[in-house]
């Protein structure tokens, strides 16, 4: 995982709340990797088995279980991850309640759970929720995913529609992040 760091620029795909909709999940994973250049996919929970399926299909995946996954109560499976990508810390947990102090120090903090896409720059961190891939429409929200683009001097984070079109994006100078 961390021993073979990708070189800049880095493209990371982020998805959450697939809830067993593997057809939509695979469609988005192909879009992320084939069209948008993602070399790593972060799956922010619900459903952990879905994320494991992405691994079986050859994707480089970082994953956490969601609150409704049986793996969430397995002490051998981490509820949160924190990894460095070329010096930029990215932390992920399915729900805010699972983040701890050290995760809040990351440059990018990823959660899912609410099914509501968001990018919010607060202090030295960016809070990202990619939305959901449960269905085409759920909880008043269209399905969506995110892409993180890390370059030498900046980070661009975008929420994408299923077509690949950008719904929302923020570009932040690396010097502004933790």
C-alpha cells in the first residue's frame, strides 16, 4: 500500500454508501480509473463487501466499514484509516463519530454515511463526503462520487455526477492544508 507511492500528479477516486449496488459501483469505478485517471479508490463504507469486490476486480482500494456492515463490529477491521499521499494526509471513516483527534489533523477528511455530497474547507483541512451510490436517487440526493487531484502545489477536489460531469469543486493550495 504505502511502500509504492504514486508520483505526482495523483488521482484518487472516492465513493461511499454503495449499499450492495455493485452494478452502479463498478460503473463508477470504471469511470474513475479509465476516464478520470484514478490509481487508488477510497471506499468510505456501507458496504464493506462491495469494497472487497473492487479489490477482487483488481482495483487498489482503501476501505472502511459502514455502520450497517457486520465488519464494523469486527475488532480486526479498522473503522478509520489515515494515509499519506506524497506528503498529504488523507483520513477516512464512514461516520464523523468514528474520527479521532489524529484524523482531524489530516489535510483531507473523508466521511460518508449521510449520502449528502459536500466539500468544505475549514482551517487547514478539507472535509469531503462523496455522496452515495446506493441508487440513482436516495434521501433527496442524486448519486455522486468524488475525485481528488493532488499536484505539486495544489489539490483539486470535485464531486462528480454519474456522467462524469462536475457538480461541485474546490481548488486549494497545498500550503493552505495541514
